[in-house]
C-alpha cells in the first residue's frame, strides 16, 4: 500500500531535499508551497503524514496544523527556522506530533518520519481490527475515564475523546502507572522511544493538549496532576 506524505514548504531547495530522501525510502511525496493549496490537497488526498513549515504564504503553518487537527489524526511534523522555544510549544499545543529546526540533518528527518509512520500505522491497524478484539480487552476505567488499548478508544464521562496516537499513548502509559509519579524523561523515552534531552518541552505541550481535550482545569486538574520538579501522575 502506498504511503502518502505531504511536504508543505515554500523554500524549493528544502522541499527538493526532503522529497529526494523520502522518495528513496519508497514514500509517495506530494508538495505544496503555500498553506491554502495544502489545505485543498489535504481535503482531497488520503495522507499518512504531513511535514509542515511554519512560515508559509497564504496561510501559516500554525493555522494549517489547527485545521488539520479538526478532522485528521495522522502525524504532523513541523519545520521551523525559528529558535524561540515558544514556537515549538505552540506547534505541539496545536496538535503537532514533532518538530525539527532548520537546518536539519536529512537522515534525522527520515528517522523521525519513519518513527511517526510506524506509530500511526500501528494505531490504524488496531482500529481496523476493532470488531475482532478479545472479549476481555486491555483497559482501564476509573473516575469516569475509560481507555481501551485493543480498540484505541477513550471515553470521559461517556463522551469519546478524539486523541491522536501520541496522545493516546501518553494517557495509556499514565494509566499503566496510575498512582506513580512519572518523570518527563521517563514518559518521553517510553512513548517517543528516543533519548530525552534537557529543556525538552514536548511532554509538557502534549500533556497540556490532553488536559484541554479532557476539559481539565489548568490549576486544579482532576486526572493528570503535576508534581512540581518531579513529573506527572494519575491518582
């Protein structure tokens, strides 16, 4: 089955480089140089992943990422020439799964793309086999939260939560370790499968996104609580 990747990048040299490396990996690469064309393309083509620049003509990457997340759950990797930490946090908060700062190593880019695709395809494979799930699925249920690993369903007070594969993995890992304080380092290495680097705000941004979807109060969340200086816990 063809794996479709959309590259939204207005710098031709960078787009050419990305296309070359991803095509060599057997991926089908589609390209757009502005946000509006990309949005139209997204609405007419089934993609498995989007590489999205922040600084785009017609519609910026933040807005486009937000529009994507209104309907689709496939991975979004943001590309940014900015070094400000707030830009990275903004992208992750809007639903991006990862980010890379330009200039980047093409081999690292390929590795990140392949890692996100593996996670997404595993998620889709699970959803396609929902009807054949075992009678006693792996799940947790407490305080109005229900999460089922076999069919990747999550409900809060009877209402289904629309979670990305990464968000589901984070919540599942937290539930697996219910009552234990999980550090950002442990959570990142368990979910992302990569070494944790100091000052990495990826976990914080995704926890914030999860809390938003769960309608949690920032100052007094009911489910995912912050243990300052240590990590996060579900009690």
